[in-house]
């Protein structure tokens, strides 16, 4: 996979099988070893799915290629766009699923605003261009983790996220050298 997507260093990445059950909201992640064969995991999923289907439970299986650990010091090649893209998507999914450590309100607003910036580009001062975002931002799990809708309502999140989105769109971009 690393060669196919032109990932320079895949040492800290693995293929994970994610099993989800319709009877529980939890999921089980299992990292495949380098010696494992994906077809064996697919066969295992089929056996599990057959055994629980008679009980009315549906089991789905996905495979993800993602970074194994997110503990400092992170071994991130900041010059590799493929690795940065993979880490961005992995972190965003973990953030929205609520599996990252608790973030404060300001951090959630910044992450959601940056997600809009990445997805849509610069903020446009036209109300018509972003009316559909009101509904999307107000949906738990789309831009803000569902558990954080206890802090404030969807319209309140929308107003604060859009204000931050507008602010970051107007800032000049600077690249810091390390």
C-alpha cells in the first residue's frame, strides 16, 4: 500500500480491521501484523457475520490504513504530503468520533473552522453560499463531536465556527521552517 500511495516511510502505519455491530454502538479495531493476510481477516469476518446473523445482528467490517500511535515524539515526515494527508484524515475521524482526549470549546471551534477551510476553501462573504452549512454544522458528528452538543446548541456552534472560519480565511498564510 505504501508504494502504491507513494508514502515514504510506512514503519509507523498498519492496516486495521474495524468490526462494527448493529447491536452495539462500539467498534473493535484489530491491527494486522505484517505477516497477516487480509483475505484471512475477511474470512474471519464472514464467519462472525454468519454466526450472529441468526440473532438479528448485523456485523460490518472495514479496513483502514492508519498510523499506529499518536504519542510524542511523533515521527512525522512533514515534507511528505501523503503522510500529512493520512494523518489529517485519521485525526479528523478520531476527533469527530470523540476518541481523542477532551478538547475545550475553543479547540473544537478551531478544528471545525480548519475543516471548513480545507473542505471549502476561503470563506465567502455571501450568505447564500453557506446557508446549507447551517444544517451541516448543526448535525452532531459532522463538524463537532456529538458529545459536545451538550455544551451549546447547533446554532451557537454554527455562529462561533463561522466567525472563526471567516477569521482564518482572512489571515495571511505563513509557513514555518523547523
